[in-house]
């Protein structure tokens, strides 16, 4: 538990809250027994196909894996969970290790798209932070290992008076267009933040009560951001083209490294917590190598390398000592206990609720 | 003009010089049916199917509501009303693509005429320069334009130096989308117009001048009618693909100037509503078809008028 020692109880708090929150959600994960054999495979050359988010793993780390195990890594990238799901559902074969987010793991397990390899029983399974063991999307970690986790909050430039006053989603959506506000092109993030701003509780973010969405829509009516996108935000904040941005905490870490005037705000109504996972696609051609890769990534050293590259926290015990001090010291990543309490899992909504999200998001984007 | 009466007749001309066997055409035809036809059929079929309750894709159950949903909105207050949101997006697509066509036309005609009047060796170099942008990916070039238009970029710095910096904001506005579209499509307008202009015998223009016509008269009465086939081809190559633009509104318009492709993308992405995205795509196809027909009717009328 070195990573979470002295003043960094914050991370534990975050993880604990998250774990509680996540466990509270209904579990769709099947808990059939691990199909894996007791013997863990040993590296014997060959290759492994990794399908990951863009710019989300250190290329040097993959080289190190090949050097240590003799297994060649073929990296392919995707840009959203939906792209990943679409590929697998369309019957794409040839992917071994994939990196779905929390709610997507739950979906994929239900749809039978993941191999039940009993990740918790891997040699390095013991390194999984207990707070990330019984998550709602994969109870007992049968299908997936934790990769990176983070929150979606607000980046503000503290030299801008109006920006510096923002403490909540309500402030964020009320920000004057002269303040140059950017927002993520992500209907789940935008609409859930608007729901929170209009007083919907975290546990109720998948409500099907239309009046709640009507209120969120009304709030969004006056919200005219400068940019709606999912890339280029770091650069704009650093150059001070934009003063406020809805952003992931790891990207805010990168921003503040280049421009110390930027800080991360945990909105007072709460914010979404997300966690990405390493999982194995059903019918993976290199099943053993995929297991070896995931096990290798659960090594504390590799957890630290991943965090130092991405700027997001990991859930591998013992990786704390090896972290870049700047990451350890960043309150965006190592949240204070009060801030950590604000984080709740990204809502994993029914089709009915998601259609209401789409309705609000479509109305909003078409009124820009 | 002399009438050409020596045209080959339709009977077995496959052995005539310059003619090829129909079997050689069969390969590209098969390729096109496979890469264009089948995806179109899939999209068309999807637009009439229902969504699964989980995941993405479609289930094999007839569902005709997607087309209705383009025009009818189930509002959050429980009422139904005529939906203007998608029509507005379609209008946006027409408007931006139309402006792009006009913009590229105005820029391309002088350039094409200028290149066509250089001496032949220089022409090759100039045409080569027009195609230079194709050397790098459109994505990279759009990123570069973003840097250029940024208020903290080159243009922004010039504006600051000249002293009208307070509200310099071109990037992430509709203007920026149009600049990006005009830039992207300009070569597609220049090249066909040049191809027409190159074949034009500029002695006709000289003759016009000699007979006392003014510059504008020569341009509109002699030059433009002769290069009209190139102009029509250019309009077709710019306006029609322009309707389906995705990158420029997304990257330069700051995600705010939605064109139809952007809405289709969201339905295939986070909204996880493939059938609705397909219905919108079918609508885009129909609109494109109408636009193509209009352009080809215009082309035919021009031909008939000439005869």
C-alpha cells in the first residue's frame, strides 16, 4: 500500500468511495467460475495484439515487454468505447487484449464478448488494489484487470477572474462566453454534468423522468462554449486560448505541467469517475500471450511506467514509490478526501435513459 | 464547325484501336459494386430495422419509426412537434457546401485560365503545384490550418501587431469551417476547369478583342461558355462531396457548425442508434442524388442550347 501512504490517503478515499459507489450499482457480471487452468502460461515467443486507446501506453513499455518475454506486441488504436464495441460485435477477430472502460466491460460481459480468464488468480492478481477488486462491472475481477482511472472535472486558468470563481457545474454552464469555455464532445459527460447541475443526485443519473432532462436542457440552452471537442484541449488551455474546459484529470495534469496557472476543479455537485481495464476478447488468437501481457502490466513497476506516461492513476499496489513526484503531488490525481468523495462512477444507463441523453445533447448541439 | 460523320458505329467495335473489351470493364465494375453498392444496401436495410436493447447494431425486426423521427420530435415535456433540428442540419450542409462551391469557383476560374495561358512546359509545373496539397493527409493539413487561424497563431499575431486584436476570433466559427472547406476543395475545382481551358483556343478571345469586345464581354460571351464543361464538372466535384463533410466542421468549426455527417457520426457512436444514423445517411444519399441530377440536367441543357 505504499502508493497510498502518508498524505496520500486521498487516493484511498477516492478508491474507497468509488468502490462503494460501484458495488452499490447492480451487477451484471456473471460470476461463473474462472475457466482458466491452474497453471499460468510461460512466455514462448509469438505475438499479442493490443487494441488500445490512442496515445494511452508508452511505446517504450511495449518494447520492454518484447525484450523481457520475446512476445511481439501489435498495437492498434480506437477512439471510443463505442468503436471498440462495434468492432467486437461485428465479429472482428484478431484482437487479444482490449481496453474497455467500466460500463463497457459490464456490457461486453453480458454480451459474451470477453474471455473469463480469472484475472484475480493470475500470479500478479494479488497486486490489484482491493478497492478495485469488487467493481460493479467485474465482481472479483474474472474478466479484467484495472488499467488507468480518473475523473472528469473542470480545468480553469486561475489568472482569469471569472474562470477562477468556478466551483461547480452550475458555474461552469453559466460561464460567460467571453470567458472562452471548452467542453468535451461527449454526450454522457455533458448531459450528466447538466443533470448534476440541476440537482439530480449521483445515484439518479440514469433516471427516465423526463422532467429532469427538461431541466437539464433548459440549463444548457444558454450554454455557448467556444469549442466542443475531444482533442486539442490541452494545447488550447496551455496557450490560454481557452480559460475553462471540461477535462479529464490526467489531461489537466499535462496542462498544469506546461502552464502552472491551470488547476483542476472538483465540481461541488460531484463528478464522473471512470476506470479503464485490460481485458481479453472472446476467441483471442493468442490467449496465453494475452494473459502474460496483462499479468506483466500488473507488476508495480509497469503500473508506475503507465501512470508516468499517461498522467492517470493506476490500481496496482506498490507502484507508488516508482511514480513521478510531480504526479504524486498533483491534487488533480491524488485527490483530497473531500474531493475524492465527490467522484461517482460514470452512469451506465439503459437504452431508454440513453435516448433521453441523446435527445438533450442533439437539441443542445443543434442550437449552437 | 464541321460535322464529324465518320463516328464508328455500334457494331463490334471492341477490336477497334483504343477500344477495350467489356470484360476489362467488368473488373472495376465489380469492385465498385462491392465497395460502393453493398455498403449502400447495408445502410438502406439498416435504416428499416430496430435497435437491440443492448450493445450496438441492429436486430432483424422491421421498424419504420426512424424516418418519422427525423421530422417529428417527442419533446421532453411529453408533447410532439415538428422537428426542425435535423432539417437545420441538412440546411447547414447545403449552405456550407454551396458557399464552398461559390468560393472555390471564384478562386479557381482566374487561376485555371492563368495556368492555361502559360507556355506548355510551365503549365505542367503549375498543375503539379495545384496537386501539391495531396501529398499530405487531409487530417494533418486541417491541423495545420487550425494552427494558422488560431488567435494565438500566425494570423492572430498579425492581427495583434496591426492593433485589432481584441476580438480576433476566426477559428471555431462558421467562417473557419468555410475557409477549411474552400481550401480542401479548391484543387477539385481548378483541375477540371483547367482541363477545359487548356483545350480552349485563346485565339477566339483575341479575335473578340480585335472585333472590339470589352474584357468582360470576352470573358462572359466567349471564354466562360467554352470552359463550361469544366465548371460543371468542378461544381459536381465540390458541391456533392462537400455535402458530406465531416472533418472541417468538427475540427475548424469547434464542433458547433454541425453538418449532416457529424450527426450521423454521433448516432453511430455514443447515441448507439445505428438505424437512425442509417436513416439520416439514406436521406443524405437522396439529397446528393437530387443535387447530382440537377447538375447533370444543367449540363444537358447547356449542351442542347449549344446545338
